[in-house]
């Protein structure tokens, strides 16, 4: 490393070949250890840790100038071979015998230990995020994020994409999640919105002839939060002209494989599997299937249609009256105790799952069969149900029954829970796939209207366009849309876009939007379509989520330098906060 006066090397740089050299290091004090007349300090910076030591003569100086944890110091001395080497760190073969030390800045005692495994709780570490970021764990996460960013840009640059910025202050068109709004001082009583995505701008760039666009861009959604959501987040936003769905899937499957090889060092040679939305819902109960393990849903009964003869003719009202009866065969779980089964019953009764109970069938290793509903089903019927579910000796069949939508969602959650309990959801295993053929619309019971499954700019499949004229067939219409999914998490999604004014008007009308409302909100886009819009499509990948998955974690917060907490607050800055009266008046808010 080039000398700055403060250092000749960084704290991760010295190796055995540097032994005998005079060196200067600067950094933060990680630990201080006194052994008789010798003091050892682990000195840390972004690059790593180097052990330095103070002999008896230097110790007198230390007695008069005590150094504590997180002090910023500069040391000069001779690099020497360590007698007790530390194979856990790259600099573990050498240490520095200090001949001169300079305290650059003293530090208060930190409120938590700045180690891999800290004693600080979430809120405390969020309050002192600048200290938490000193921990090697977070440093590695942000380094990974930087490398993913670089890898993405390299690939897209090679493929002829241009990075083009789009505005942050735009018009509010609330569809789906709520907008964050910004009052305009110069236009009193009027507001900008922060973009939930650059969707219309990237389409306009295709109309403008830019052919291949991308952005690693901040987006904003004022929605309830969970581990993989933040009010402001980053997405990799891309659009291409003169493409069909196959072109998009090929391009971004290539991107995913390129990034995966760069970051994980593994080459994915096989084509990513593809699964239709309908198959995903049928076999996994959701549209982002975790295919790291089997244990697919077994549809004993669905939407009042019976598929397993074993449940016919019983007096078990729970199954008879249910719209759907869905099971999973849990491998090797027939040994579950009564206590474990009772605990599973309580688990499915939780409000977020919403079931009244769970039926079990034990396929014991000795060939016997036992069930919680023995009195309603004879042994032959139970064996028939177990066989339908694909259960073998040693397996436990778990069955849920109720309304279709709720039961399918609950069965999906139960499958994932059992996958967790059996250790089948290994974060070191990666199973990406494409989910395709989504519905164009979904029915909003609360609003008694059809809404766009993705967004109103998604094109129906060409063979389904004519169905747009028949309201009774909206449920049949498939979208030219696709999601990239990995390990039960949606990484991103996209679609081929509508690019003709008449079809876009038809789409807005299908969503219950009057011509006047459509013109007011999206007249600029439909107007642009009249001036030669090319066929186009694209995708947006959740950049924070992609980084977290590649880092082997589900939550995105530790892959963002300064995130918000679960209430959408920045506890370090204490934001959001009130503003003073004069600002309110200036903005016309009072």
C-alpha cells in the first residue's frame, strides 16, 4: 500500500515476507491484552487485523497514556515473525514490535462489543450503526454488495446496456403500495411522489430508441415492513426493445449465472428450471417455491373436487365440508411424540396461519398405521390416503382442511416450517428457477373489482388478448410475465409490456379506470405510444434481497449500510421527525 504518512501498510496486508521491515499502521484498537511486561493490541481497519505488541520499555509509555478499545492509533515498528501463529487471520504469521505510538483519537467505551458475535441488541446496534458497521460481519456483507454491484454492471456493459438515471421527484399514481409524497414549495398545495419504480420512465426510454437500459436505483414504498422489506430499497432495473419473453429470460439467466460465478465461485451450467404459476400454486401453495427439498403438497381435495378416493364415504365432517383438503408427507417424522404433534396443532392455530387444527397419519416403521382420526377412517382408507400422499414407512402425513385460499397458504407455510425443522432449508444450497405464466388479473374481493397481478403495463399473452373483451373470462387470461425465484424468495420479476395505445386503454378500462382518469394519470405514456413505440420488456431484481441470499441470509437489513428498523424509523438520526413552523408555512402545510 502507498504510504500516506499515517501508514505504510493496511492492517490486512502484512505477510511473513514483510518480516524485518519498518512499517507504520493506523487503525482502531480491537482488543488490549497485558501479559506481564508485554502488552498486545489487535489493530483493525477495513482490510483486516494485525497484532502489535509493546515490550517493557514501551509499556511505561502505555502506563502514562492508557489506550482503550476503539481508540484510533498510529504505530511504527518492525514487522517480525510471530512465535505463536494465528491461522485464522491472513496476517497471522507476523506481528509488529512497536517502537513509536501516536494516539490519533481517544474513544468512549462502545455500548456493545464490536466483534463477530456482539452482545448488542438490534435497536442498540441500529442506534449506533456507525459502530455496528465496524464489525467484520457487516463489513463482509457490504463488500459482497459492492462485488455484486460491480459484477452486474460488468455483465450489462458487455451486453450493450446503458446506465441512464431517471427522476426521483415524480407524479403520484398510487396503484398497489402507497407513495411517499413530497410537498412542493414553489407549487403550493401540490406534491411530488418518490418513485416505487422507474417503470414508465424506462418504457419511455424504449420509445426514445435507447434499446437497452439499466439502473441500480433507489425506490420507495410506504408499506408495512418485514425482514426482507425496507421503505427505501434498491433494485436492478432493466428494459430491452424488440424482445419476446425468451429473449429476456435468456439475458437475465445469463446475468444471474455470471453474478453467481463471480460471487460464489460456482458455475451453473444447467438451464434454470421453469415452473408455471398454476403448477407452483398446486404443488407448493405459493408463487415462489422453495425447491431445495421435496415434500410437495398433495391435493386430496381442491375447490370441492375430490382427488383421493380414501376420503369418500366417511362421516368426517371436517373433510366433507371443506372446500379443500391438502396434505404433506413429512419424511422420517412418524416418531413424533404426542407433545410434538400437539405443538404442531398449536402452530397451525396461530393467527398468521389461521387453521383450526391438523390431522395426522403415522406410517410407522414397523408397518402399522395410526391416525388422529382413526374413528372416522378404517385402516384401508388410511393406507389409501397415505399412499396418495406418497408416504412410506417412517413418514408422517399432516393434513389441513378448509377454504381453498386459506388452506393452500397454510399448507405452504406448514411445508416450509417442517423443512426448517428437518434442516432441509440449507442457506448454503441455492436452487433458482423461473416462475412463468402468471395470471394477468386477480379479483379484489374487498373492492369488488379486477386488479393487475403485476402492474397495468404488463401485456397479456398474445393468444389471450381477445379475452380482454369478455369480463367473464378475465380469470383465464395469462400475462407475459415471469419471476426469478430462489430458495423460496422472489428475487425479481418482469414482463413484456403493452406498447400499443388501444391495448393500454383496454387494460386501464379493465381495471375500472375511466378514460378521463387514464388520460390524467398516464396520458403522457399513451401519447408516447402514438409516436412509434417498439415491442419491449424488462425485469427488476431486488438488489438488497439478491445480496442477502448470496450472503446466505434471509433478512436484507445487514446488507444495507444505513437501514430503517421494523417501524420504518432511522433510530440513529431519529427520523422521521417533525419540522419547524416556518418550514410548514413555507410549504403551505399550515
